[in-house]
């Protein structure tokens, strides 16, 4: 028979151990849930002055928070200036109403400095597009060269919204001439291997030249360019490219893993150029 002192000591020991295990368990669960659960950052101001509630401000906040976050666009249109938007953490851009447009001369750059892939999702109802003409490095004017570019590291990109880089209908011949080779307007570019692009049922990637017959000097616009080692899953939606350039492609790719189970790829030149 145990003495009351020993029994009390054992109860106190097991009680402390149980409490410690409970604390570790609940702390671990909370941490896991915190990593999995996205923070919602709301865009309530369509400007680009650096004020709270603006799109750029909330993207910067998402980068600093790390993890997987959502930027919810509560306004019908966001107008960005010429400074690029850098995304360095997993991000979903989604509308809170029927539709939202994020427009301007800024390129969205996806930069991943980590070892594993990050994710970028453009939800249905959101449009990223080019506002139109801007000065080109070699002189003259042309459309925004890039709307979304996965520049560094591996990314899992899902497009259920719209990425568009059209040439404005009023663009004259002299203004549309791209005098610097290689500055070809592209809606989406993936520059590093190990990334995945998924185009969902409502996804649209469009690099259509509005007036290919009257603006023949605008050359080489492409909807998508992807590097070697990229996986492309086309589950639906539309990839479209129209230009005056013979042989220009809707999807310009290296050696990739392509799966197409729905949707369409259309081009005035080549639908998919790979190899």
C-alpha cells in the first residue's frame, strides 16, 4: 500500500505531465492552423498612393505576413501607377463582388527566394490587364511588355480570372512600333523551371492585338511564355493570341509537361510552340 504522500506526489507528477502534453498539443494545433489559414486583407481604395486599404499596400502586407494570404478586392477597379508589384509570399487575389479589375502599367513580379514552391492564384472575377501605352527602352511607345511574370524560384500558378495585355484600339502605327527586339508584350511569363501553371474553367489569358491589319509593326505578342521544366495544365478557359506576325504563338514554351483536358488555345499564328 502506497503512502498518502507518495500517491499525492504521483498524482501531482501525472497531472503536470498531462497538462504539459495538453499545452504542447493545443499549441501545435494552433500553429498548424495558423499556417494553413489565410489572412484576409481587404482592398477598399482603388488608388495607388501608398495609403491603407490600397491594393499595393495590402500585397506588401501579405508579403510581410508570409504564409498563404488572400487579398480581397472590395472595389470594382484598381488603377496602378508605373511601379511594379512584387509578390514574395503565397497569394490569392479574389473579388468580393461580381468583378474587379486591377489595371495599370505595373508588372506583377513573382519572386520566390525559398527552396519550395509558392502559390499565386487569380480567382474568377478578377482581371489583371495592361492600361496601354508606355515608353519603351529603345524609344517609341508600346503596350505593357508583361502583366504577370514568375521571375525567380518555383511557383504554382492558378488562373481562374483574366490576364490580358491588349493593344488599345486607338493605337497608331508609329506609337505601336516596338523598336527594341525582345520587348514583346506577353500576358504571363514563367522564367524558372519547376513551376506549374493551371488554367481553370473560367481562366482567360489573352494577348490580342486589336488592329493587326492596321498595326503590322507590332510583332511577337504572346499570351504565355514558359521555360523548360514547367508543367502546364489546361483544364478549361481560353488562351488567345492575335497579331500581325506570322508564326507568333499563343503559348511559347520550351520542353514542358503539357496536359489539356478542356478549354481552347487559339492564335493567328501557332497555338502552342514547344521544343
